[in-house]
C-alpha cells in the first residue's frame, strides 16, 4: 500500500493572504478511493527549501502531490527546485509546449486577434512547458497548461480548479489498483468530564495488549451537545482486533467510574 503525502507551496498560505484548501480536498479525494493522506508539508516560495523537501520526497518512494509554484513568474520556483533536487536540467516538454500553443491560439481566436508565437508574452508562457528532463505530463482540463510527474511525485498548479481534477486523474490513472485495499475501522466513545492524563495508562495498556491497533484521544471543551468531553477510541485494519480492544476499553472505563456517552463508529 503506497504512502500518500501532500506538499503545498506558497508564501500567501503562510502569510494568511490565502487559506489552504488542498489539505481537506486531498483527504476527500483519497478517502473516496479507500486511501488515506499520511502527511502534509507547507513551504513558502523559497527555492532552496522546496528543493530540499523534494530531495526527500523523491527518495522516499511515497506518492507525493505538490500544489503550487509551477508558473513562470519570479515567485514560482517549483519546476526549478524539482530539477535541482533531481540533478537534471530543465527541458522543453514537446507535448506540454504543444498544449500551451493550442491554448494561446484559441485565446487569440476568441479575441479576434492574430496569433504571434514569437510575441514576448507568448514566449514567456511557453516557459511553463519547461520541466525537469525526463518528466511526464499531467493533463490540465481547465486550460491545457500541463503539470508534470517524476516517478511518484506529481506537480500541479496551486489553483484548486486545476489542481483537484489533475490529482483525480493521477489517482485514477496510476493508483487504481490500490483503491479500497485499505480496510480501516474506527470505534470510539464519548467520555464526559474526564482528563487525558487519567486515561493515558489505559491507552498505553490497550496498545500494548492489541498489536496493530492505535488508540486516539480527541478532547473537546465546548461541544454543543456533549459539553466538555473526550472522544476516546481505537482504530486499525483488523476488525476483530479493533472490536476486542474497544470492548476492553469500555469495560475498563466503566470500572473507573467514567461518565460515558454514545459510541461513535466510522
């Protein structure tokens, strides 16, 4: 089963000028296919930092989606950082170039203008077809300005309207054999007026007694229905192990005199 990661790039996300939308959408797209997001990195427009992270991404063997920074303005560094991380030059990708040219011809036609490939702004747009040597393209259904892939690391624009269908295309094209292979079960229960410190020994005992399961604790201080409480539960890929650990947990909580609310299943 592959491990899936997400890299989100842009100073605007770290400064607060834009709010990230890629993390919840990646979770949604992966979850709809029975997959899960394992980690996220967010980096500003710093080429050295991006290249350093990409070296680790390429070496990891993980499936990594990178959103942002593949344009051709001075604050776009992802294409160059990817080439640096790989130790290869940037090269004009013929198919990506052809798609950009087709897009520019269409725009000129819509405006009733003659198309001049050598015009300065059109030459600048073609820079968006400069990818690390050996990359393959990711089709962009929104405006035909492609993203690119190198191995299991996939690069797409920061615009959600472009990035999300491109991410879906990558998943459906390259990773369909893994869909619905992840069987993950969660069971939890509401524990009212409890403290995590008092529940920690029970959590540690359960993880030691039931290999392969994880125990989680999600406190809430102002829930509109349950008030202050802890959503305490177990999760794992083995239904029997999860059920056994959950039943043990509920018995133990009862013996501790905890005020228990409803069970939550996922």
